[in-house]
């Protein structure tokens, strides 16, 4: 890789013949103190000339890499417009530049560029870029960099405010991070990253009163499978950042996310950056923990896949579950989804949704259906093969002016019903519902219908 760096350095120098190598080194040398201040760990072991040379070589390599990427994209689009092959012959490119002439080198370079420990101060890159002859190069290094990383994760539409000023960008990881996070609405101020609640909620200046007023932030929500049982509907959110998850009235909208092997290291470096630089926010940390809540097992992954929220090339749904289960370990939890957690838990804790889950888990299970089938068959004197039971648990019922657990049933039979049989059926079914769902017998109605065989069709005919 060092040979490639020096080759790219020469390519940068050749773009402005009015400047010498010494001119470039002088620009880097002038910012040496600022460069040293950018690193949390001391780099005093690097002598002045050694540090300047390292910044010069690495910086020129990155700038030329972005320029070549832009040239390659322009050439590819031109070839496509002219009807050339979608899969060009890269043998000549491989001879001229092995990085762009092979399929395996670019992913490795991208990986290295986004490692937190490999970051070069952006002002170094910008200083080198400004020395290049602008007549033949794009005017914005920011846009070049974003275009280079564009294929990794879906970015926001339009420009982010931080993209307009190179002076606000710390390094490439910061730039890519800021391009992915949703633009914050400035209608509220927040008291801290931890609770992410509006300061307007507090009227007293006493910290003690803050603690009394501040509710404990919810730390978790049910998994995707559990939420589905509770009646939550998952939908793919079509607009905005993929980090912009919303929940309202039982509907959770999550933007689409494609998961690849690279997703793991991208998220890990974004989370590490947020942990080291809290002012950047906790967008990826919160998202990773949110997904860890939603995804516990491969079944949860399947729920999100069915709703086209995620797709992956990880080999199995289990690998996706493991990815998110491991991302949130040993990180400071700053909940940017405070209100979402709060609303989801409030929705799940309502009695109606609690009973819906109990109905699904107990009534629609094989033991319940089997018990009800056997009981009805035995009392009426009909073969089990002809007994059909239909249960529906998604209907709200008010009985006696309340929505306490209630049930209504209808039983239709071709003969076999009479007042004595009806009493036995009512007692037996009421007992089954009370045992499995804790529905009081006094809150259960059942209506019986005795009908003729000619009124029921079966097997292409009637009884």
C-alpha cells in the first residue's frame, strides 16, 4: 500500500507544476501544532519531519483517491451512454492502477479510511486539495468524499448544513456520520443526551426538583415478534434518514436498511466516534440499541424482512440478530428514541393489547383448540372431523359499559342441540375461556343455532 501512496503523491504534485514538493510540505508544517492537538493520545514520539511527511503522504493519497473515483464514475457513465459493456475489461486499468483495476482493493481501502484510529484531520486534506489546479478538478472536496462513500449506506436527500463548511468537519468519519444522521428540528431544546426530553418541562432551577420531575427513561421495548403479537404494525418508511424511526397509534415506521458484512465495522466505528465525541450526538448508538431491542432472534429478523424494512447478505437471519445483539455492548446509552420507547411501552401496557397477546398465545395454540374441539364433539355427539372453531381476538367489545375481558360466541350445529345440551356447552366453553383467558363466566355470551343439513355446504355438496 505504501507504494500506491507514493504513486498517488506524485500524481497530486503533477497537477500543479507551479508548486514544488517543498510548497506542499510548508503548508502541512504550518499546521503541525494544530495537527498534534487533534489526537487524544500523545504523538510526541513522532518528530516534526516524520509527522509532516506522514500527513503529506496519507493526505495526498486520500485526495487523489477521491479524484480518481470521480474520474472512474464519469468514465463509467460515459461508457454506459455509448452502449459499452456493463462489465468492462479492466486489464488495462489494473496495469495502470491496481487499486481501481481490481475488485478487492477498494473495499479494503474504504475500510481503512473509516477506522476511527486512522483518521486524518480534514483541514489537512482541505489544505492539500486547495493547492491543486482547480481548472481540471471539482470545486468541493466535501462532495468528492461523500460521493466516494455514497454506496455504503443511504444518505439524506439534499445537503446537510455541516456539508457546506469544511471548517466544521473533523475528519472523514465525522463527515460521513453527519451526512447520515437526520437533521434535527430546532423547536425544542433538550436537557441532556441521556433523557432527550425538552427543557421546557422543567420550571424550577433546582437540580433536586429536576430529579423529582424527571421520569425514569425506558430502557427497552418488546421485540419485533412480541410487538406484532401486541398488534403493532410495521411499515417501511419511505422518506428521510434510515435512523429516523417513528411510532404512532400502533404503527412503527422504520426506513429501509440493507445489511452487509461492511455494516458491522461501519456501525462500530460510528458508535466509537459518538462515544469519544459526545457532541456529535448518539444517533448510531441509539439506533443500534433500538435494533437490539427489536431483534432478539432470527424470528424477529424475519418480521422486519417480511415488511421490507431490512434486507441482508449475511448468510442467515441468525447472523443479523447476532450483529445487533453485539453492537450495543459496553456503550453509554444515550436514548434519542425516548419518546418512541415511551409511546411503544404505553401502547403495549394497555389492557386491550395485553389480552390480545394472551388470546393469541393461549387460544390459538394447539392445546386450546384441541380441548375445545373434543368438548364440543363429545357434548353434541358429532365426530371431531366435522367440528370447526373460529377465534377472533382483534375486536374491541364493551360489555356492561366497560372493556374488561369479555367474549361472545356463536355455535351452529346440524341437529344435536336442545336446552340441556346448550347448558352443558355454555358451562364447558365458559370454563375453558375462564381457565385460559381469565374471562369471567358472567362476561361471556354464547348464541346457539340449530340448522338443517341442506343449509350447510361441504365437499362440493351439502349435508
